[in-house]
């Protein structure tokens, strides 16, 4: 079974402060911690489970700069076999355009199954997997939380609203977007990490793909939302002191 998994490097904004450049055209990336997109990590895990059950080969593909190779090496350390990095050469945020770029690469590759995360942690469009299935003319299932193989079909379960579960039988080749939590995530072993460092990553430059990219979504500006609310903790040794401090704060804020 040949499985392709799309993975993305995303900033871990909970661990560092997000700052915007003075012109508002980018975020300052130097102090940001980047890691594999959470949903893509579960897509990778689903691929690893399928490989263990049914055999096969896992190819990881990412669209990003040199730093994004770290997510490919993480995948190698866990058990992925091949890695491809598409060099952007310029920033592209339009998910349909990114889907076209993946299509230009994947249409020339052998595969039985394509897995993506259900959405990304940065822009959260949740479109790339769905659009890619359309470009490749593949059967599609989204929000998948269980996968089994039966001959040339997959038996899958999808998570719907209200706790409902939908069961489907879908013919291979196909594309699935994977729900977070489908399987417990594994850790990479020390030996796996060492082997991953020696793995070769195939580089494809955007200019090598040919064709004209017509982006429908262009970046206008990044900005941090204005602070509209403030939380103030009122301290005091007793109820009277707390009440006095509250009154003082209300007067300072011109509420009294």
C-alpha cells in the first residue's frame, strides 16, 4: 500500500509571543517555535498504523522552506520512508493554489491513499485536502476517525455533529482528511531520530513545476487584535480590604 501524507510546519504560538513586522506584511519568525501541524501528525500516525497492518510505503510531502524539513525528519524517525519538500520561493497562503501545487507533484507519483490533517493550526482553512481530491478526481472522506482495509476498499468511520458516527466503504485510491485523536501518537525512538538525519529529502522548486498560479487569496495585512477587555485580580487580607481595593479600582476607571 503506497500512502502519501501531506504535512505542514506550523508555529507553536502557545509557547511564544506572536509579533508582526512594522509593515504588517509578515510575522517575526525568529523566536517562534515550529512543529508539525497537530492534525497532520495524526494523519501521519494513521499512515503508520496502516503500514504496520497491511505493509507498504509512506511518502511525506511538505510545502515550505528549509526549516520545514524538520517535520519530514520527524516523520522519518517514526517510520515514514520517503520525503519531498516543495520550495515555495515566495509566500503563498491561498489554499486552492497550494492544492494545485500538491496536485502538480502528486499526479506523477504512484499512490493508493492520500492522507491529510483535517485543518492547519495557522490559517485553519481546512480546504487543501478537499480541493486536492477534486483536482485528482479521487473519492473523498473527511473527519475520518477509524480506518480498516478490505481488499481494494477502505472501511472508514467519520465523526459528525452531535456525536453521530457515519460508516462508509470507499474505493482505493482515495483521499481522507484525518480527525485529531484517531490514534494515540507515538514517540520517535533515539535510533529512529539518528537514522532520520541521514535520510535524503527530494527538493522540488516551485518554478520547476511549470504552469501559471492564479492566487484568489492574497495577504493584505497581519495585525494583533486590540485589547478590549482586561482582567484585574483584587487582593486583600480580608473582605473589607478587598472591598476598599475594588472601590479604588472602580474610581480609577471612572465607574464611580
